[in-house]
C-alpha cells in the first residue's frame, strides 16, 4: 500500500495502521461534533446572563461559542484529511462489497457525507471570521445559521460514518 | 432576540493585526463560501474533477478518467474537492480587488443558504442509490 509510509509498516501491520487511523478519525469526529453541538445550542438558545444557575441543558448551551471557532476549523480540517486518507482503503475494500451486497442506500448516504464534508471545508473561513467578530451584531444571524448548518452537516456525517461502519467495519 | 455572544473581551475581540479585522479577508471568505457549494455541485453533476485517482495502482490522471479494467476503481471526489478549493480561492481573490462598497453589498445570509440549497441537488444527483433491491 503506497499510501502508508514504509517506516510505519516496519512496526505495525497494514490492518493495524488502518484501524488506528480510523479510530483517530472517529475520535476527532466526536470532538468536532461536541464542539459544534455546544456552539449551535449556544446560538439557538442563548443563555441570558441574569438567568442564574440552571440544569444540564442550560450548562450545555452556556458555553462561550467564540472560543470554539478555531478548534472547530482545525478539527474539521484534520478529520477531513484523515477521512480522505481512509477513503482510499474504503473505496477498494468496503464500497465494492457494499455494492455487491446491494446496500445502495447505505452507499448513497456515504456519498452524501463526502459531499457535505467538502462543502463544509469551503465554509470554514467565513465561519471563523464571523465567530472572531462575535461582538458585532450585524453578523448575528449569519453566524447563528452557519453554525447550525455546520452542526447539522456534522451530525449527518457522524451518524452515516457509524452506519457504514456497522455495515462493514472492523473485522469484516 | 439578538444572539450576539456574551463573551469576555479577550475571547472574541480581534487583535489589530489579525485576519479577523481585515475587510479584505472578510470579502475573500464570503466569496469563497458562496463559490464553494456552487462549484462543487457543478463539478459533481458535470463530473469535472481536477484529477482522477486510481487507488489500485496509485496513479493520478489530470481531469476525468475512467476506471481501468482489472486495475480497480477510479476516484473523482478528490478532484472535485480540489477544483472547488482552487476555483473558490481564485474567485475570492478576484473579489478582494473590487471596491469595498460593492463587496459589502453581498448578502451574508447566502453563506448558509447556498450550502443548504446544495443538499437537495446533491441528493437528486445521487438518485442512482435511492432504490430498493
């Protein structure tokens, strides 16, 4: 496999390498999903300063959203990069059996996932800019709905990744 | 209700030298975000990848190319994404040369409306997969 540096294969097997890469991809996706979910809740249901202490939901949405912006961009890019790397393996050893089994809709939602990941990549610069100007009220609406859009994309991609892994993941 | 984030000044106040205060970067990022879903959808539907990757043989072909018999599949997604990123960057760069009174008129709401509008188009483009068999 030319996409794995030789020095790594001196230490671990090919399968172990792909498993580690996939786990890293999945863990980064969890972090990204958490960050975007907190942010989306913080703009959809902002906590008033005078509201006082609240329950779990209040604390979930009471985050300082601006502090997540750079982390979300970095996480999206790294998760995208790892996913794009794994995709070579997926195309050869996962997609073909999925098609042979006739799981067309599973394959379809995965195709949509890759489209959304790419489009999301194109939204990151303006997303970052809007959050870095979070004190400017003229950006309230686009920041809010762009964050919700990215969070929705992320949830879809996360769940689709789980579904595809359930269809043909580890040990298949 | 305003959703202006109530953050400590240090968390969100851009520094004087940062991109976050640059009107040029704002224009670039806005046009980049508007162009990305449009270019991506066009590339996907017209099948215009910048390059094609053949994972079975690790070969790259410029533009679109079909899978080679007995050499595994051809992958175009990388090429669509590259086309989108380069095309959006070029358009964003061109937009920065426009006067600010023009670029300020670009509705910022389009940065989330266009990506959402792209979703049903992409679902339609994937109609081959929505079947029961």
